[in-house]
C-alpha cells in the first residue's frame, strides 16, 4: 500500500495513519497517530528569507552583558538575534551546514543593519549513520583535547569575538554557553533544511515563552512526580522542596533551559536532584542514534541494572564498571550512574531529522518537540557561576575523567504530578504537552494564527504496538533502525535527497 501524498506548502502537516502500509492498531487508538511535516523538495530564497527575518527580529535570550535573560545556561529553541543597526556580528558554522539556510540568515542579518562576518570551519565529510552505542563507546576512549578543525575551536572563536569587539557571536547547535562574556552569544541549530522550515525556527516568540513558563509554573507546584511510557518507562520521585527554594533564590535560575525544561527545578543544581528516584527508563534512541530496546533500572537516583540495549548497554556497563569507585566532587556517592536530567521538549514544531538514518546526523533535534523527554544518567553537573563548579572541572581535568551523561529518549510519556494539596494533574498526557491546550496559551496563539495549527505537533513517530499495528519488540524494539529507515523512506520519498548533509 502506498502512502498518499498531499499537496505541498511551506508550513504544512500531513497526517499519515499508515506510513509503512499498516493500519493504526485498534487497541492503540489512545495514543496519537503518526504525523509528519509536509516538506517541499525546493524552497525559494524568499521563502527561507521570510523565516530568517523572524529569527533576526526575535529578542535575544542568550548569555551576554546587560541581557536580562542572561541567567539561562542556554536557550535552545526560542532563538532570536535581535539585530540592531550597526551591530557587529560574528557567525560561525562548519562546512556541512546547509548553505541555503546560512545564506538566508546572513541576508536577514545584513538587511537588519548588522555588520556580519562569517566563518566557515573545515569538517570532514558527513559519515555514515552512527548507532546509539557510539554515545557510550566514545567515553571509553582516552580523552584528548580537541584543537578544532583548521585551527578553529570554540575558544578560538570566543577570542576572535572579544578581540574584534563583536556585539554578537552566533555559534553552536546546543549546550551551555559561558555567562560572563563581553558579547551576546546565540545558537544556530538549523544545520539541515528540515529543521529550519518545519515551524520551530520562526515559532512566535511570545507563544514559546508562554508555553515554557506555563510548564515551569506547573512543575513548581509538584510534590511528587511519576512518568510512564508504553515502551516500558515507569519512574517516580519526590520533588526536592529545598531544591525549589534554592533555585528560586538565585536570580539567574528561572526556567533552567528554554525548550529543555527539567523535571526538577534546575537540572544542574545538586540540591535539586531527586534523591529517591526509583523505577525504570526504557527506549531505543539516544543523542547519537538507535539501539535495541533497553531498560535501565534506578534506585535512589542511581542506575543499578541494565537490560537489553545491545552494544549500547555493553559499553554503558563497561563505563559503570570502570568508574564505579570514583568519587566526583559534590556527588552523593561514587560512580557515574546518577540520574542527572529528565528534560521536556516544549516546541510542537521540532521534528526528527528526515535523514536521521541515512548519515551521521543524530536525532537530538527531536528532543525539542513538545512532550518528548530525554533522560540523562551519568555525572551530575554544576551550572556556571555556582559554588563547586570549578572544583568539579578541576577534578575531571586533572584526573582525566569524563563529565558526561548518557541518554534515552521517550515519546508517549504521561507525566503525573501530585500537588501539595493532594490533587493530581497531568503535565504530559500520552505524549501531548497539556500546556498546549491551556486556554491562556490558546489565546496567545490566536494572535499569530490558527491555534489548532500552531499548537499541533509537526511530528509524531510511528511505533508498532503503540500507535500503529504490530508487535513492539518483534517489529520495532529489536531493530529500531530498520523500522525508522523504512518509515522515513516511505513517508518522505525522493524529497530526502534535498535535505542531506555533505
């Protein structure tokens, strides 16, 4: 059975109940049906420039002097550059970055009056698709300082930005950026065309801010949290009231990271960790790729057992064994097996990259989508400027030890929160971020267009035994890479060639 193709538009969504020629399972109708962005093979320069102009006009929320939002460790979704006439801007990407997106952003910056310099760094050609085991395997290799391709590293660019008296550095696709810098720093995560055109880049600033704030306010009322997912996740913990108070008392601790809202007050504040977290986290995808279905069991916030997972689990277990007796500073005990993060995506238009199973792209961008949770287990972190951070960094540097954590993504989460008054509410309901249905959020959305379209997820994966017919383990869990590759080839077809990295 062939997938029916609908007419194309720049921002349009196609709902496909049977991307692989199978009907949605009757018993699984409680979970939302698969959905995919409707992508065009080609976009005009003007279409891309319209998106870029919105990005250039949005407020700048990242680090920098005089920036009221500089408290954030990073702003990874609601990205804006707020270009002012005469402002000196340094933009840096590597050679694999899609030139169509780069040209649109550069043109919009110059249109706004920015004095733009662009650095394109060398990188090797994009390689074949990586499996999820790579995330753990790389941590078993000797740690080496990276000087950066062609002499350009993050520190090189920072030095250029400071010495050149730039007001804004645009660089990087994610992660924390320094707080105490003499220029603003914003990210540029749209290295592929599909990330740029599916609605996340030009999502209304006010609406995204309101969604993140609504999620954060709900979380601040929680006493206990339970997260379940039909792939096998079932974990709960008591919220650290001390952590909430500590986080709230620090002026630069608002929403931990926009678009990456942690299920405790701040992902990196030790006092806010969930010390009694217990249960299981299960899935098939991490930040580098896919792996056979894994279950990781936790007791008192610590990983105690791994089931399944193929090579990813084997390398992960090797890491646990290698560092089981290491006591990192500020940690409740030895080892790199601590539940560090449970971060919720909050933008409904983020998608799994089209060519995620065709080359070494990685599925990280999907974690920005509203309702998706990515879990991190490993070494705890300390946010920049917080007591203990330098001690932790020095310890890792002098001992040649990692400060890393490993991931599992979950998609059809239900997050139940028990409030102080005993009532229970859902923060996420079977993968749907409930804030998207809040009347206040819908009222704000109506200022920018049709609330139904603006608050509808652009992408929902098809997973056998959950939201399409089939057996979860036999048809998907044992070899998720095969399923996802066929899913995307059937859904996107020849259009995929237009979205490849080189």
